[in-house]
C-alpha cells in the first residue's frame, strides 16, 4: 500500500482586509515533504497519524507540502496555485499510489476561486484516475461543496469545537480509506443543507449529546461516518452555511435520509444551541459579580482564528474606563509594540501605544504607561496534543495590576500557557480577557470560575442575520424564520 499525504488550507474571511500571502503561510506552517519530522501542530497532526498508520501496515508514504495560513482575507491567487501545483507535481512523481489523503480546512477562498478545496481535489482526481481512493479531513467550519464530494471518496470533519479531535478524525479517515482501497467497502457521500448559519459549542449541552449521538451511529447498519459541518459564517460563497454529511457503505438513499434526519434535529435545537453572548458592560458586570476568579471572558469578535486582526481594544478600554483592575488580557497582535518593548528591555517603564492598528474593526489604540515585565522569543502555546506559534511575546503591566500580552505572530489564545509561560498568575486574577471564540475553552474552562462570551465590536461579530452575503442563493436562518418556506 502506498499513501500520498499533504496539507493545504486556511479559513478565509472574505470580509477581512488582511491579504493571505506567502509570508502568512511561512509564518503559520509550511513544510515541504518533512512535516512529520517536526513537532505536530493542529494542521500537521493528521499527517503524523497517517504516516504512523501506513508504516504500521508496512506501507509506503509519499509526503508532500504541508502549508496552512492563519485565517485572514482571500489567499493571493498565485500563492494558492503555487502550493496546489507543487502538490500535483509531487503526486505525479509518487504515482502509482493506492490512497491520497489531504488535510484541508474546507473554507479556503483565493482571489479567483471560491472553492479551493474542491479545485484541489478535482485536480488530484484528474491525476490519479477513478480507482485511487481520495480522502480529505476538514475543519468543521467548512463549506461542503458538490465539487468536493464529487472528487473525493471520503470526507470527514472534526466533530469538536474547540477542535481537539483532529488526530482521532485522521485515524477514522485512514481506516475507511484503507478498507475502501482493499475493496471491502464502497463509501458513498450524502449531504443535507441545514439552511442555517450559526456557531455550535460542542462542550456545552445539548451539543455534547448531539455529537455523542453522531458517533454512536458510526459503524452501525452500514453507516461509516457522520460529520456536521458547522460552516464558516464569514465566507461570502455560494455554499456558506451548516451541512450534515453522512458516508455509507454503498447506500446513498440511507445516507441521504440519515443526513436529513440529523439536520432536522439540529434545526429543532436551534434556539437551545445559540449560546449566550453579552455586551461589554453586561459581561464586565457579571464577571465582577462572580465569587472568586478568574472569570474568563472571550472576545469573540476579535478572534484571529476567524480572520480578525486580534488587536482590537474595545473590551480592555471599557474595563480601564471603569477603573477595573486585577485583570489579564491577550493576545494582542502588535509587532510594533513588541519591538518597542524589546528595544526598551525588561524592567523598563515608558508610554506605549497598544492595538488599534489594522483598521476600523480594531478600534482606537490605547496609550498606556506600562512596565515591561517579561519577554520571551519564539513562544509556543499548547492546543490538545499539538503546539502552535505565538512568536515573540511580551508581558507588560499597566496601573491597577492590568497585565497585557503582546505578540508578533497573529494568532488566537488557545491555552493558559500563552500567559503562564511569561509568569502571569491567572489564578490570582479576577478577569482574564482572551481573544478567541471557542478554542480557548478546553484549556481555560478547568481553571475558570465562569466563562463568558462577549460580543464587542470587531471583525467577526455574532450578527449572523446581518452578514452581507452576495453569493448564497437559498434563504437561511436566522435571516429568515423559516428558510424552507421563504
């Protein structure tokens, strides 16, 4: 058995002003044929799984590009095509192969292509022909398109948000593809459009039980895999929105019926799964009212993982205006401020302008008198079993024990060690304000007195009914109450 493996992806916020170019890929993750020789990150971890499982079966691995970019705006066309064509060239050299496994995001958009994953998969199919098994692992915030399902034999999305299950889904994908390559099963993909745009937090009921129900169906009565693609709301493409995907062993009718049944369950849960979000002052009030701490507050609208700048100042500014102290906040993507702190050195006290640099969604900068408490170069943070880049990180302290973490590589907060490695004692803080939508949850929930979701101004606010789509052709909830009869 010979298995070809590669990664190419990013999550494209088509409304973001930040272009996604070669430097963003290089800064986030870029390997050429040797990703599995390095420590695993979220989007290289599946390659490690596939190599291990192939070699355990005495198979041969051909490893190609592993390229992933921190979410931002559309990918520069020549950059996308360059990586895509490099994968194609490596695949041609590796032929003949039995299985192609691609780790993708599912919401990558370039300047001239709204469906990069479908385009990539179609090109792979053209190279390998109809008999080679093609499998793809997707982030659950994906756009599931007809081009993708036509080209691939098997597609599996993460089930968890935060995405702590990438290795498990990679293993499932491998097993199904290996069985298909051996001729023991014939995977068929069925998809149901839920006509919904929202965010679903899987560690919180009723979504926790729903994920359990999906998993219980797998391996029973010819059902090979069940995926709920939540969709990525800030992508202006035709296939934006939530979709249910079922893979059966040769029974498309059964798969379509089950996908529709599960889609109806998600529809019936739509109000229960919306999740509470609070305005800035309401969140600060509730946080201060909680006995003990820390109260973790998610700045969901300035999440770099959704294409936002991660330099907005709205929540921190309001806390300072109200005289609230004993708080920590990060990560603020501000390479200029980081550079100034490095020039000044640890222990220096000076006036520093923080954040508010990228655009209107960033708000105004904060001018603060700060002391540089600690600096660490090339810092990493934990996410599940992977490690991921923060870049150069600086802890600065303003008056009233307000601790702020600045960094040079745009990324969201994934784990408390983004703060604690610098020496910040989160347990001693009343409030911890993190720039993330949900990936912070697995690491922070165990230490939090309470977790609050704050819908401040920013690049990805939770206003799904008001997103300015121009390409979606069907109605969707919550823009309309009943998209099936609209």
